[in-house]
């Protein structure tokens, strides 16, 4: 059900389960390490020229089940970047695909451990949950991460998701060879909607910056 829903939004499904992601990482010889991320708010990062996935070292000493779940969800996302060519050439569509992996993994863990969404992170763990894995499950599936999953929410057109991805990844090209924007039988894929939002912002900014005598 989740995969069908995500495909209807214009997501290319990278993996159907965690085992497939692990197999890709092993095949490519990808290492996973805890490291200083530079940006304290970053949770994980694919580093193509080093063939490794970095995990923010602030989470290194926490072995609680919710944290292990959350880190595995972050790794699932980065495995999407490491798949195929595994290069550093990302795109809006690639990040849509990989962020959807976050949401899929989070929802799978909720199904396995129903108490998981009710975990209240504190201190250094708070960004990992509140602004990370749980956030994208909420944005893609439009539900409150602290309540049972439902497709009924306050943002049925996913405008919040479109704006968030535009804010974070608006400097990227629309697509790349391994992550093409899919053609949908109806509606516009997310990546195209994000590009349209970026065009709207650019036009608005250009109008604002136009000389007064040209208006």
C-alpha cells in the first residue's frame, strides 16, 4: 500500500526492504562510520568520494531501540544515494526518492513496534526525530507521527512537503540519469511540482528586484 501510494506521487521506489539496501551497500563495499558532521543538525551523509556513509557522532553512545530505528532509517535514505552509480550528482528527484525511503522505513518500524511514534526524544536526540525521520513520514503521508498512521490530515495536497524540499534542495537539477522524473497517468509528480514552486519563487524574486522604471 505504501509503495503504491508513493508511486502515485512520482517516487521511484529504490528498495522494497532493508535487506535489499544492505545487499547494495555490501556489494559496493560501502563503510558506515560515526563522524563529526560539521553541521550539528545533520543526521547522516553519503560521501561518494570516500565510499562511506557518515552518521552524526552525537548519536554514537545511544543504543535505545528508537534511536537504532531512527539511525537505520537514515542509513536507508543514504543507501538510496549510494545505489546505482553512487556518485555525488544528486537531483531533486533523487532526494524525493531517498526521502521517501525515510518515510517507508519509519512506517515499517511503526507497524513492527506500535509504541515507536510515541517516543518523546529529548536533548541531543530531539533533532533526529522531530526534524528527521518522523518529519518526512508525516509530510509524505500527511499524518501526525505521534498518532496512528492515517492518510487523512490537514495538508492533502502535500504543499508542506513541496515547500520543504524546495527550501532544502532547490539548488539541485530536476533529475539525473538514475533518478528520472516519472510520467504519471494523472497529476504532476512531486519533483515537477517542486520545480514549478522554484520557478514561481524565481519569478517573484525577479519582479521584486526589477527596476522601478521597468514596472
